[in-house]
C-alpha cells in the first residue's frame, strides 16, 4: 500500500538524516523532493503546494537549523503536517439516533459499495456489538440485489427480503419497519452506482436521504483513481450530506494520491480503508498511523491490533510477559508463527514493519519461502513440552527423533534451533526498547540468512 510514495520519502529523508547540519539550500532541496513525491503520487497540485508552504517556514526556523539533529526535526515536521493533511484523528461513526440507525453508501459504479456494505456490517457487528440489517436499493443493475443477499447469506448477516419491482423509496420504508420487527439496530443501505452527470440518479439519492435520514452517508471511492476520487467526493457532497469516505482498493494502490488529497479537497474525512476483496479486509483509517506508514516509519500499532484480533488473549499475554522478562520459549515462537500465518505470512507482516522497502527487497532477492512457516510449526509440534520450554536440552538423539516426527532432517532442525536462538536474542533486545537498530538497517544479515 502506498509503496511508491514511501520509497520517495525514504530517499528524501535518508539524505536529510545524514546531514550533520542544514542550510536553507538543503532544506529547499528536500522540499523539492517532497513536492515531487507528492505529485508523482497523484496528489492535486493545490495539496502539494499547500503542504510545502506549511512545512517550509517551520523547517527553516533557526532553532531547527541550529539544532543537533536538524534532519530528524525536519522529518518530524513533515510527519506532523502529513497527519494534519490526512485528517488529524479518526472520526468515529455516528450512532446517535433512535434504532434502527440508518446509514447509506453511495458512489460511482463499481467503486465497491456492495462489498463495503457487507464489510461494514461485519465490522459493526463485531466492534460495536450491534445487530445489522443490509438493504439493497439497486433496482437498476440486474442481480444487484441478489449480490447483497448472497453476501448476507455467506456471512450470516440479515438482509431485507427482495420484492421484485419495488422502487427505492418503498424499499426504504419497508426496511425500516422490518428492522424494527427484527430488532436490527443499524440498517445499511447499499445504493446503485451513479455518475454525477446522471442528474436523475443524483436526485434519487437525495430523495432516499430525505426518507431515511441517515446518521452516516459514506462515499465509497476507488483509491486507484487518485485525485479524481477527491473531486468525486466534492461533487457528491453538493448533493448529499457526506459524513465519511471509505477508500477501497487501497491494497492495490502504490501511489496514495487519493488518500492524501481526499480530506483537503472535499473536506470529508476518510473513515475506513478497503484493503482487499474479503469481508474482513477493512480497517479504520487512522491518520497518524497512515502517516507513519507513508513515511516508512512502519505501523506497529496496527500490526499489534491485527495480531491481537486473531489470537487468543491468553496466549498473547503469556508471550508478551515472556518477552518482557526476556525469556522467549519455543512455545512463544510457535504462537508467533501461527500469528504470522494468520496475518498473511511473512509478506503480510512485513508490510506493516518499518523499513519495509528495504526488507521487502531483501526478501524478493532471496526468494523467501512462505512454506517455511508451516514446516517450523510441524517441527515445534514434534517437540515435547520440556523441549519447548528449554530447547537447550535438545541433543543429537532428540534432534533425530524430532526430525523423524516432523518429516524433516537433522540439518533442518539445527537450522530452526539456531534461528530460534537468534530470535530470542533479538526479542531480548527489542524488549529493552532497542528496536531502532533493526528498523534502520533492515533485518540483521545473520538472522536474515537463517530465515531463508
Ligand atoms: N482489491 C480490492 N477489491 C475490492 C475492494 N472493494 C471492492 N473490491 C472489488 O471491486 C469489485 C466491485 O465491487 P462491488 O462492491 O460490486 O462494487 P459496487 O460499487 O457495488 O458496484 P455497482 O453496484 O455495480 O456500482 C468487486 O470485484 C470487489 O471484490 C478492495 O478494498 N480491494
Ligand atoms: Mg453494488
């Protein structure tokens, strides 16, 4: 996600950070680099200009130039401005209405409205603990209503039964009374795709809005369309009261122009990111975390949240305690491997970590094999409890037994044990807050060779 932009920023920052002192010329050069990076990301010209204008006076402040690490301070200024541009903080959804709380999704054709309706339903069910009903108002595209119905069936979400030939205003009214009967607390209205030039379709959403009176009207916009997405938001806002953006296909967007321009151009906050086709591929948009990701500082908080969603609380707590104590057992390692698997393998985890591009290119070059995770899991499962707690006791004959049990050979066991030893040493360092060395340089070569 947004890797081109990240790479550009990393380039600019690495020369900034290296400079022992800064003069106006160097700052100017860095700002030119940043401007270029933004424009290449398909950010609007206005946004790029304003961004530089905000950063410049701060970066040129005498206290910065004269400080001991001027480069780092400029990086911090850029980070702060980027957070501001992205919208400062996440704006929570508005549930402030008598249930069933109505919300609707609007947007251009194919932007991802129907998929997002189901994603949001699951998300609200899980995180807001609400019962949801989904309703399709797309009576124009053949099979559009069935698409939502089948998403509901697959994912165990209530949908309003379809009545052929009924028009959107009547469907809205029927939905509200059905939700009341079923005890649904939120109704999500999926609408038909429309273009702003289709005036009849645009006035239809206005009509729907006045019937259901939604607390949230989400514009679903395709991240890949860059600054056009921001213009679309501005246009839709002229018709309905948009309260938030869901930016879809962020998973495939290397540039990030839509994410960066959206708030500034339309003055509507991004509330969610669509990051894949599956129902769980949605995440809350946190400006500070995204700025971290874009500037190549990684997004440890999201990573940790994602991990804790997937694993049992108990295991995680134990692992965390062990980490703090600096004692990292095979059992913890197993927990971590399983966690990694759930999070989309090594690649999935790496995409959240700082210094991503560096590590990724290391991995691409080396051709890291994801099946190694399953193999290591099998090996650890072939160990006895005692061995897992204290791998030091695993001598030659034990290694042979474990190799047989896991269908591998002694050399592979040796490799895993060595890898484990390095891991636990690294964990000890990390537990002392010593992550920095790793983030700057990528994975240490000794460990990296072991991971191959
Ligand atoms: N990679 C990726 N694909 C997505 C995302 N969101 C939606 N899609 C895909 O985009 C395609 C269109 O999604 P729909 O939800 O049908 O779009 P829509 O806006 O309802 O389309 P219309 O109703 O025809 O206007 C589907 O193949 C989705 O799987 C996302 O965040 N990432
Ligand atoms: Mg649709």
